């Protein structure tokens, strides 16, 4: 069984090189790595077994992933963020899972942050509650063990074995090549964010379930490869609305879509105001340091 790993780099070469090194340290021999560079900075020297695709401009995450997918040959493809590190037994555990679950289309590991905290990387389908209980929202952090949070984010329920879910994070997921051939590649209308949810939904629609694997762990330095927070906030909510327009009910005369759009716009404004306030406080502290 051969694996291909696709890494999209954008202003994150130190992280990308660490990610490649962690893949090498697994010792898995039947592996190829494809790096797609969306950055204008020249790529550093890469190991001979790593392929590089250089884009003239930032093509977006989904399109860059598709370039890597098209250039790779593995029967199973790992999409992994550059700020992610895998454990030594990573590919062995994945190989064992897919061999024992021939219908599985996509699988995502348990993801932890630098402090060992669990990231809620497995989700149920979006709903009204998603607007209030986002993965990092205040209510989710305040009530991490509540029944609603555990229902929306299966990882919070601490499953002991592989759990069938609706959606796993594109920070690190593995998809069968056969699924991509059946349902298509990532939807490039998603410049960044929600392309993973869309792919997982199409996989499930084709009868290929999605699984969360709590026994396979990776480290994810959240946000290390994202440098434009206001733009990231905008892209996140833009993609959320695109996902709704593609898969969600619109309601009579588009009323439901209008409500969704209004809610997302309110969230964008609130988050941008919070970022602006933080920036102002930082500048004031820099101008008037305490003695």
C-alpha cells in the first residue's frame, strides 16, 4: 500500500521542513511527498525524494492541493498542513485501519496542540447550533463536556476506537485515491476553509464513510501558517456561506440563506472588531510601557 503526502506551503518554510522531517522519521518506505509552494519566496533545498510544484502566485489551498493530488500516485493520499507533525507509527496505524475497513473513504487522526490540548477536529454536519458552538467559541470552551458539544464534536466524547463522523479537519486527513476518482477532487471555489467538509460530504454521499481515529495522534501548531488574521476571518465565513449555498436548504425565496448570511456577517464584524481592539491595546502598551 503506497501513501502520498501533499503539503501546501505559504510563508511557512520552517514548518514545512519540520513536517517533511517528521514524515521521514516514520521510516515508512512506500511514501512520496509533494510540496506545492504558493509562496513567492524561493524554496529551500529539499530532499531528493520530495517533489516540488511552484506556483507563480497564491493559488489558494484547495487548488494547490489538487495540483499535488494530480501529481501524486499513491493509493492513499495524506493532506497535511505544514505546521503539523506526525508520530513514528503514523502510517503503520493508517495502513492497518484502511486494510481492516475497506469501505472507509476518509480518515482523520486525533489532533493535539503544542500544550497537549485536544483539538476538536472531527465534526457533525453544520446546523443552527454551529453558529453558537464553533470549534473555538467561548461556549464550547466553557462547556467542553456538555452533551451538545460532544454531539457536535465527536472527539470531545473521547471515543476509544474509530468513530464514524461527518467531517474531519483538512489539517490532516487521509483519503483513498478511489474516492477522489469517484467524487472528484477538492472544490476550488473554496479558496481556503470548508473544502475538507465538502470533500467529506461527497465521500459520505458516495457510500464511503468518514472516520475519526483517536489512536492516531498528530501535533498541530494551530495558525502557525496563517499570517493574515483579518483575511483569514473573512475567508472562513465566506467559505461557510459557500458551503451552505452548495449543500444547505435555502428556504422559500431564499429566506433561510439570507438568515445564514446575516448571521455570518454579524460574526465577521464581531471577530474583526475583537481583532481591532486587541491591536489597539497592543499599540497602546508599546507606546506607553510600564516602568
